[in-house]
C-alpha cells in the first residue's frame, strides 16, 4: 500500500469532544461512512471529499 495515500486527520467527537485521529486512505476516493466514537460509542458521520487540490474531512453528529 502506498503510504502517501494514507492521511491522519485529527478531529473531535461531535458528541463528547474527545480528540480522535482518523486514518483515511485517499486512494479509495471520496468517502462517507459512520464510525462509533471510541469513548462515548455514539455514531459519527465521517465524510472525506476533494476540495480543489486538497482532501477535506468532516465529522457530524448522526442526529443533526
């Protein structure tokens, strides 16, 4: 696997505020999935999109 395609994004859980590091594989293209917070176990909506020449990661509450 090409490690240049793996990116670590520091984010905070939108529920409890716990800092999290999400590792994303940009070779898969734009992505959207749900990941549970390791601390509060609530579902976090994760979206990775191309923004011009850069990747942008967004996290949202599942109940928003």
